[in-house]
C-alpha cells in the first residue's frame, strides 16, 4: 500500500487541478519557457493540469496541457499534450474537435506503472483553434481502438497560455556560429595586398643568415638544407 501511494505521488508531482489556476494571470505565471540552443528550439508550456475523464468512466482523472514548439526559423507548432491514465489501454491515435474535423495526432509513448497505464499523445492545434478556445474553451475528443477521452479546458486557461506565448513568439533562439565561420576582429588594422616577391626575398635572407649545416623551412612546409 505504501509503495502504491508513493508511486501515485511521483506520477502526479507537478500536476494541479484547474482550480489552482483560477485566472488567466495565474496560468501565465505558471507557464514555462525552455530553450535548447543546440537543437535551436523553444518550448512554451502551460501548467500540467488534471481533467475529469467522464467520457470513458466518471471519476477518472487524466492530465493535459497546452504547449508550443518554436524553431530557430520562427515556425510554431501548437499542441494539446494529453497524458491519459487508466487501468486498461485505449490505444489513442486520433483526435477530433467539436466541428468534427480530424486533427493531426502524434503518439508520444505508452507506459505501464503500478497504478495502471499511461498513454501520451500530442494533438496539433492551429492558431485559429487557440483563438477560438480563448473565447469558448477547448473541447477535443481523443480516440483509440479500445477507448476515448474528452479533454475540456476553460477559456481563461487558454488565454493565460496565449499571453505567455505572445511574450516570446518573436524571440527564436540565437543561432550559434557555424563551425567554418571566420570571426573577424573589426578593430584589427586592414592589410594591403602582399608583394608577390616578398616571401622569396625573406627566404633568401634567412638562408644567408643560417650557419652551415642548419636547415630552413620552405614555403610548402618541408625542411631543406640550404645550399
């Protein structure tokens, strides 16, 4: 019993009910921004919240959140991230909105734990979906071979996420310098064109200054005994 309780606590760590975020300002404050300079991406994520999965069996609770991926080029992908938790598999693989439009759905993983199973999917949302949801709320059904779940989020949750997104959407990660990029010091003095005969004259001077038996370095990098 103690093991089961600890497992449930770990699985639900960092997740709260929607009542924790009663205003859009609280949602904005709890949203996060994670940048990866190596991959050139930025994740903007709303807080993870529980939602009642009444479409399958009343009283069951799963988790969800809104998030947006921003690439270095400025492209954005909005997602509804769903963590469906249940005693049995639903094999979630598709989603529809209230208008009946099918939405692109990506399977992120399926896991088994002590209290049941978790299926993770990401449902792609357009900017228009988010703008409409900021007024009427989000209502998405995610289905599979053996079950389904309906995710509903109130308007203020969407509004808070969009407010956070608006603060960074024009700030993609900085591009690191290319490996073959030449870094030029703007303060360094400029040099004129090299005299074609200067290198040959310098080599002749070096040979005259070397004692007998010493070696000098030719222009192509090999050692040569002066004559």
